[in-house]
């Protein structure tokens, strides 16, 4: 009986440890303080980089002195990728010109870039494994 209780306790502790990670995202190179920064955190490539419904978590962050910071709590171990954009008009969408080129700042984890469009999930992916992880994205 004691063995079963000890085993259950260990299982509960190890499960809690998997979800105790913290991810701190620092966004820099924001041109002005209008609007907000929109952040999408993806756990797999499905919907990356611009489908909010497929994001693991999301956030809207205020801009202070050309920078924004967001902290995601209880992140399970695994690989993640982040996409961000400066929603200067607070419309909820990335504004683009007639050629599809963004008018506002945008960026991806690892400061990854695609050839003609956004980078792949694999290029932007990073690992969260234990404790606290810090990521910085410079907007383009």
C-alpha cells in the first residue's frame, strides 16, 4: 500500500514539474507606442504563424519605451515557436500593402526569416525544458 502511495506521489510531482516552466518573451525595436503587440505561441507547426485558433497561447501586450514583455506560465516541456506583430491601429490584423508586405513591425522566434513569406515552424522553433526560458524578438 505504501508503495502505491509513493508511486502516485511521484507521478503527481513529475506531472507538475512538466508544467512548471516559464517563458519570458522580450520584444524590441518597436517603432512607436500606438496600439499593442499581438503574440501567438505555437506548440507545433499547425497554423504557424498566423492562425490564432491553433496557437497554444496568445497575448496582447502594451508597448513601453519601444519594448514589450510577456510571461507565459505553466508551459509543458517541448518545442515552441512564436510569431508577433505590432498592431498599431488595434484592428487585430497585420496591415499589409497591396503586395502583401507588412506595414507594421513583425517578427518570429529565433529572429527567423522566410525566403518569400514567413519562416517555417522548424526555423523558428526553440526548446522549453525546465525552469525559465527567455526569448527575444526584434521586430522588422
